[in-house]
C-alpha cells in the first residue's frame, strides 16, 4: 500500500496474522457482547466433544482435549450469538420497516438476539408480536392454498443435520422440491464438478493427511479470515518446512506471516512464521490457465524422464481420458497461458517441479476458484492435477474443498438438494410411507429468478439472509417484497428480514450455544465438517429469551400446521432428537447406527470411496476432463477489470461484526475498492481517489457502485476487489456457471472511473 497520501481509515498493518492482534480483537468482541467471565467459560466449550460446534467455519477439530478450540473470528461468531443484547417486540412496534432498512447491516445485527416471533403489519409498516401457534396456523393456511412449486425453501449452512433433514422432508411431502441454499452460492461447483471427476462431491482428505503432506497448493482462499483454525495446521506444516504454494489474486497477510496465539514462544518474542513458500498472484479469472500451465509443465518433465511428474501406473489402473486431456495441454501455448493467468512460465514450471518431487500433495481451494462462470470446470482441473500424480487415495494427499458455513456440507448430505435421486426417494418412502417427486427443483439463482418473474409466491428461509447474499439486489429486493408470504427463522435481525412480503414472519431460534429442552429432556444436534466428520453439538447456555424455540421445533410446527394429514410424526420426532437421527439413518444407510457412533467423542467419518481408490462414477474410474480454452469467464475489452467480492476480517458472510479489515489495513469503513498500482495509473487515478464502479456485463441493465475510495493494494494486474454484499449490486443474476448455477462473484466485469465522470445513478 502506498504511503504517499494519507487516507482516513486506511493505514499500513505490518504485524503478522494471529498473535497479539487476534487476542486483542477477541477481547474486544467479548467486552462488546458478553459478561467477560461468562464469555470465557462459554468459549472453552467451543468445539469440544461435550460442548457446542462453533457457528463459524467448518474446519475440523484437532485435539478434543486441547484447552482452546476457537479462533479470533470464531470468538466473534460465538459472542455475537451469545450476546447479552436482546430485541423485544416493543422495539419493532416503535420503528417502521422503512426506517430499519436505512440502518447499516452492522447496526441491525448489533441490536442483539430476536426474542419473540413477530408478524408484519403492512398497514402500519411495523412488525408486531405474535404467538407461536397463531403464526404456525397462518403460515400453514397460506401454504395450503399456494401451489407448492411456487414456494422456495432456503437453507443456511448453519442449520443442524436434524433441522435440515426435517426441513427437506417437509418440503418433499408438501410437494415443492425447490431447495435454494447457501451451497448454491459457494461450493455448488464442487458438488457438481467433483462427482464427474472422482464420483463424490466432497473432499478426500482428513486432518491427519496434513501431517503427512509433502506439498500443499492453496487456491483462492483466505484462511486468516474465513477459516482461521486452519492457520494452526498451516503453521505446523511451515514448521516442518513443507512447501506451501498460494494461488490468489490478492496478497493476504495470513498467507504470508502468522503468529500462533497458542505458541508461548512466539507470543513472548513477538515473532512469527512464514506461511507461503511460493505466492502466485493469479489474475482474477486466470486459475484454469494457471492450472493448465502447471500440468503442461508436468507433461514436459515427464517427457524429459523426471520421475514423479506423472504417475502412469495409477492413470492406467484408475482413470479414463488421459490422452485427450494431455493432447489439449500440449496444444495450449505458453504465451496464452501467461497472458490469461498473469503468472510467468518460470513460476509455473517451478510449481511443477515441486509437485514432481512431492510424494503426497494436497490441493485446498475455496470460493476464489468456484465462483466463476466456469467454476465447475475449474474444480475439475484441480482433480486433473491430483490424478496426474496419483494424489488421491493415499496418505497425505487429496483434494480439500474448504467449506465456509459450519454445516453446509452436512445439510447437503441429509437431503438439501434440488436434484433428488432414486435412492433418496426410496429412503423417504421406506421411512415415512410417501414417495417424493423426482422432479428437479430450483437452486438459488433459479429461485430468485422465479421470485423476480412472479412465478414464486412464497419463501421459507431456515436461517441466513437469502436475498441480501444474492446478486443483483436492484431486481431481487423489490421482487421479494411482492411475495405473498415470507418466513424467516433466525437468531438476529438482518436486511432480508426487512424485505417483508404481503404476509411476513420472523421467527426467533435457539443458537448453537443454548440449551435445547424438548419433551424427553435436553437435546443435542449434529453437524458435518469439511472433512466428512459428523459430530455432536450441545448448547450449555440458558436461552436468550423464554419464547425461543429450536429450528427443529419450528420446522415441525409449520409442517404440522400445513399438512394436517401428514405421514410424518412431527411432534414425536422433535420430542427426542434420537428419533430424527434414526430416521436419517433409515433414509441414508451411511448414517447407520447414527446415535451410538455420534456419541463417541469426535464423532464418526462418513464413507469416502475415493480414499480407497473406489470411484463411484458411471465407468467406475476417475475421469480426466479437459478444460476447453483458457478463459474462466467471458472475454472482455481491455479497459475492463475483474471484480472479486470479498469479506473483510470483521465479517462472516453477510454478518458484519465490525467495520475493520485489519490485515488489509482498513479501519472503520467498508466503502473501498482494492486496486493494483498500475491499473490506477492507467486510469489517471491514485491511492485515495474517489471512484465509481460500473458493471461491464454484456446486458443492458445499468449497475453502478459510486463513491468508493481506491486503495492501492498488492493485487494482480487486471483485478479489483470490493466487499460483499455491498458489491453484489455489480453482479448480474445471470452471471453464473451454467453447469452448477453458482454466481460469478469472483470475476464480475467492471469499469473503474473517477467518481462522477460517468452518467447514471447508484443502482
């Protein structure tokens, strides 16, 4: 970052990630939300076998006996949920929805926990208290007179396995089949791409594999902010000199230097450890070209007789399609690879050399790889790279998609999918006596398109902030407000709750940290982490308010009111969550003996056939799938830059904990865009100038974000970054991957100009 010009709220941050800065931020989060002694006791229960699962990221737990199993951003998530602040019905009665929509996202959620169910009064433009049974009855009455195919059932990845399972059973018995969920916006490219390559839509590594790994390639993620407990694993790998190759458009502090807050030596000596041994600043949208360059270099090494570059024995025994894949690489020119990736041939050949020398390689990736117009094909190139060296199905090697939400993977495992299978229908019929439709439903983009077009008439949201997380809010927001019914289950007020339809309810739920008491006594729920470990989560805190109900109980209440002749014993199931888990095991045999196995400390791992080199593909073999060309996204004119929407260090998805982005040197503000020094100069701009961003997507709709401050950052040429969800205004709803439907949040085409020099208003 340039020091030539002082910009308010922007300054260099030279400390490492973690360390004393993380401890200070944790203390500030505690002080702002909870009684300090109470908070410490709560945090010590996080991610323990007898405690609760952190509502933040899905990184697995290392040592159950360890004292500290939480990170800085985990502490923010926990204290944010377990806050002493509360929103009463009186608060809503005194403020219109129109007024609340003018509040910032941080201020809305900082009000505290929702304490009582409320219903929208359109005449007064306010939410008013409503009793649970009255809410269920009215929701049920509206749903019964609505075409099920016109109802969208959204699921947040923070929902437990039990709640998500009941939600999908309700949806299927009701007859909708529409399942927009947060996976559609983050890792749907993984869920679609990996099954075509290796037969499953999940990662193949365990936490122990990182201890045996000889090379880690990390693509398109920022663990210091988005999955900080991974930093301990990276710290351990760096300590034993494992090469860590980072591929990312932005230089992120946590991937450069990290001080482990649990290392007494580093804390006492103010030292840190280097994380990335090689850092490749890939151009936004250049990941496929970069991966093809590494693989092209591996073919050249193999032709030169370098051992380990290509595992021909593995390829012959376990894969199909290698020759066509290799021919495509040979036909791809180095100048084109360098141009599209923004990385030099020498840098890519260096990574290929590291790969050839490694006997066990792991590739980790997240949204920087998936959220593109060809995100599915991107994921398949990661699989190709690993298959070339036989790096799936052996210790210390494999593919590791980094999930964000703590149970987004589990929700999909227990049936949150718009693409039902015969096996799922068979399991539901076997367990509950009705056979659900096999008709494909809506994903998130399709659901929002149906809402905009008027084909959808109702939205039931199990957590999250669906409309606010989606692209194109200029179309989405007014369309949601025209729905006949919106129902939101949540712990805190967010902007999507304020997009009230003709009839709207906000229903407050218990948090992960809180005791869940049902008819048979205290209950626990279960979640699945990024590495397919299923484990228990038991809240210990008293509920924030007397009227709160669990997600399971609310889903059952709505289902019972909607389907009076239901084949599902809703009230019996929620009386004892063991019964829900028995039903899950009946529908999904991989969960056999669920209740016994999940009570083992640490839980159990679901089957992952590729770890045993069993490939559940149609051919029974892993597939090499060529990437046609080099462009991840549509070609654009020379003056167009690629926008990545990113999270600040003070946020988690659409939840804004504070206005600081410490590691990038931004404090107390979010109205910035990160730019390369040369890209600024090419436009006659400098660090600190006010600029406008205008969408350059190939459609006629004007989309503009005005008055941002340009911040010089170490970011690849041709790439810019701005915070989500504010910058979602620049991403068209149809700017997505046709295979998976995932929006292209990481490479939306934009033009940048000095503020006020282009026509049009902020959209």
